[in-house]
C-alpha cells in the first residue's frame, strides 16, 4: 500500500512540474531538442548515380530513359542488392547473382512497355451489430450431445493440466469468441503478368558500390534496339552475312589495353564494331578464386573456366531470352470492436515479384579475347575474369572448321608396337612454356 501511495505521489509531482514548466522552456529541453535534430538521411545508391548518368548522356542525343525513343531504342535500368555483405567469402558469387537479377528486372520493365496483363479485385465490408438484453426465445435446453461435449472438454482440461499447461492458457483455449459490435474489413489484390522473347539486349553502363551497413548494390542499364535485334537474329539463324556494318572501331584493342582493375567492373555484354565495321559482341564473366592451402593454381584454373562459361552465357542471353514475369500485391486490413469494449486490428501487405527465363539452347562460336586476375577493392578477394567475343570473321572460320570436321577422311590406325612412350620429366618450382613461334 505504501509503495502504491508513493508511486502515485511521484506521478502527481512529475505531472505538476511538467505543467508548471513554460512551453518555451520545454522546447529547449535536451530531450525535445534531440528529437527535433533527427533527420532522415537520403543516401545516393548506385542506381541513383546510374540514373543521373544515363539521363545526362541520353538528353544530349535527344533520347529518354525508360521509354521508347523515335529510333526504336529503349534504355532501361534494373538494380539488385547482394544477399550477403561484401566482407564475407564468396562475395563475387553474390555480386554475380545481383547482376543477373538486375539485368532480368530491366528486361521485365522493357516487356512492360509492350503491354502487361493486369488482374485486380478489391472489396470491403462494414458491420454494426449492437444488442441489448437477452432474447428469451433464444434460450434452449442443452442436448445430450452438448452435455457430453462439456464432459469431454473437462476431461481434456485435466489432461492438459497434467501435461503442465497453466490454468490461464487453458482458460484462453476455452474462451468463446467475442461478440463483435463493429467490424470493418478491406482487401485488394493486383497481379501483373508479362511474357515475351527479348532479342538484342546489351549492357551499356553499370554502377555498383557499398552504401554502408552491408548494403552493396549493383545497377545496370540495358539497351534494346532494332539494330541489336537484327544482329541477334542473324546470330541465332546463322545468317551472319546479314549483320549490320558501320564504320570501323578498334574495340578489341580497347579491351586489351584495359587494366585488370578496369575489367573487374565490366559485366554482361558489350555490343560494338570491329576494325572492318562488322558488329561484334563481347561477353564478360567473373568468378571468385577459392583460397586453398595447396594446389592454388588448380583453384585459379577452375575459377577461370567458370568465368569463361559465364561470359559465353552472357552472349547467349543477349541473342535471345524468353521471359515470364509476374508481380503480385495484396493488401488486407481488419478492424473489430467488441461488446466488452476491447478492439483488434490486423493489417497485411504482401508483395511478390518473380521473373523466370525459359531454358533454351543456342549454338554459338566464341573466341577468347583475354583472361585476367584482380583483387576486388571492397571485398579484398581474388577474382578470375574472362572475356570472349563473337565476331563475324571467327564465325566464318568456325563454320568452315565444323564443315571440315564433319567431312574429314578417317586416318588409318597406326600399327601396334611402333610407338614408344618416353618417361615424363618432372620439375619443381619452375614454369615451363611450350610451343614455337613457327607453329602459330
């Protein structure tokens, strides 16, 4: 009792001091000033920087971002954040995933420009049910089954108590549903569906970086154009003589002159022209090198091969990708007020986005342009990179090689016993490079 009186007295004193204090003095208090000084910081993410950069560049050419230009070109941005922070091992893999998600998101947004199928529905209910007194006609005698159910309930209560369930929990289980005197519910569902084949979408610019608090974002801008589409269809059909021709450009030398650190930020594909003016597409791939206690050279080789496969796949995705994208948003809100004066509120906001690229097969011939190794400046991990290219001349040479292989005469099997195997020489701590310039 004394504790209760003491708490009440302190509360009255505190409230008296509060009301006795002038509003101007209260505004100067440290607690109030602290809340007023809090500001929401708007950080610039890579997607923001990329959007500004693209808008500046496109406006100089009279083009827009995110719309259909007069020449039929479309520039679209997509972004994604790595699932794991940059200071964890395997960061390059998370970065590759984020790049793929960003690229697919941008392609989904391009498909939306051609139209999307929207399905939606919404509704609400209002209920007010106020009852006073008890309806005498509603009374009835309990049936034998109801009585038996009550006996069963009591037996169940005893069983639950024996298992250690408290009386309060058992009482909550047995509590009947409260009578709602007022009820308001609202629900809304919206679905978006787009699907289509995209041919000729290449990366034109990327941005990535750490924004703090383990927030590493990758943003990409892709370009779709009738020219790119014509190029991709020529690659897919094998009619390489239909490839557009423009003024020559030393793009291969440009890649060869890049530093390893510069190549570290090249992702996806780059469509440009070679010295003869033929359109060419470069594919870039990267894979983190796993640190091992021994056989580190084998780990580098494996990472390089994986990077090559990614680079070739990026070119394949440029040629054609069949996408299905679905987006769903659901909103639910419920408010109930009961006869005993209590109330309950429930709200749910659900959003789901799914993009799926159908599995397709394409036969393309690529050539190695360059392989490299670099250390990522954020994660401080070693990365193996690979650059491949599809070129007009290499495609012709590959077609000729395939024809010779298919029509080559079979060589006679050498007679047994005429071949001698020389013992292998092993060296330690040296690197041996074989091959003569005359054989090149």
